[in-house]
């Protein structure tokens, strides 16, 4: 099943970044009501939905993934409290944008061995759009056991007026062995308007920004929506 902008939560073969084919497979799901309809706790874009295998086909998978999702949401909320204090805000500052209502999702990545890893990428260079990403990686990537890699997203860069910067990153194609990872994308509510106290960036709607990023990944233009387009030009010259 190839990924498209709709539905956006599914099992994916050769997904896209900026309309370029990534050499990977992945499975996305959001923390929405398990009964299916959109509710007041977690949100979806348009008509996307979680697509699960039947429990008889993969016993326990759905329950394990939902439990892991909830743990990652808890950890991410705790981490943002630290960011808030570092910015001189109250610990719960970011809750107004993310807690309860949010558009977060968990992704399970599989990077198969590429026949010619020099000519493709696991994921092409990009920044993460949301608040932050908590990445769990397999043993093929050197890291401290039992730890996560935390990436700052575009929205924290806007909130902090560049005190925290979203890193441009990529995933190299694997030439030796299959690789696996599980990033949790902690994203704001689609109702959130994002702006910092100072005017480094013009205010932006997270919903509109996310929709534009979807179009950049899947549409023919292949242009990734970046927060640089929202910069206030005079700020950089003061």
C-alpha cells in the first residue's frame, strides 16, 4: 500500500519526502479513539484513520502499540516542561497547545537493504514539523542502550524564536542489514496558532502548516513547507 495524503495513517511501501521516494516501509497510527470517529481528545486531518490488522493475524500488536503510544506521549509532555522552564515559562506552558487535544502519531519504520545505497536515501533531508520527536533506534545505530534520540521540531523553533533549532536530518540507505526505528511525533492541536513572544516569525496555524507539509511531501511540486517562509525579514538584520 503506497502512502498518499489520504488516508495518511496506514501501512506504507516506499513513502515520500518532498515527492522523492524514501527507501523504507512504515506503519503510522495516531492516538485517536479506538472506536474510530474523531473525538475531542486526539485529532485527524480530513478522513484519515488508523488501519489495524486483525488481532488473530498479529496477536497483541494493537494493544502493545497503543500502550507504547501512551507512554511516549507521557514522556514527551514531561520533556516539553523542561523546554518551557528553559524559556522562562511555567512548566505547563505547552499544555495549552498539546495536552488532551493533539495530532501526534507513532511511526514504525523498516529500512530494507537497498540494492544501490549510494543512489537512494532511507529518508531524504528534512526537519520534523511538530513540537518534538522521540526516536527509538535499533542496534545498527550507535547509541546508549535504553535511551531515545530527541529531535526538536519546527514548532518549538517558532515558539522559542530560534533559541531551540529544528535540525535538518536524513537517514542513509542501508547496504548491509535491515534497520528498524520507531519515532514518536509529538504534535500540537490543529486548533493551535503558533507564535513566539518576539517577532522572529509571523504567527502560523499548525493545521495549515501541516496540510502544506503533506502537500509538499505528496504533491507533484515536491516542495517541503519550511518555517523559513514565515520569518520576519527585519529580525535577522537587527
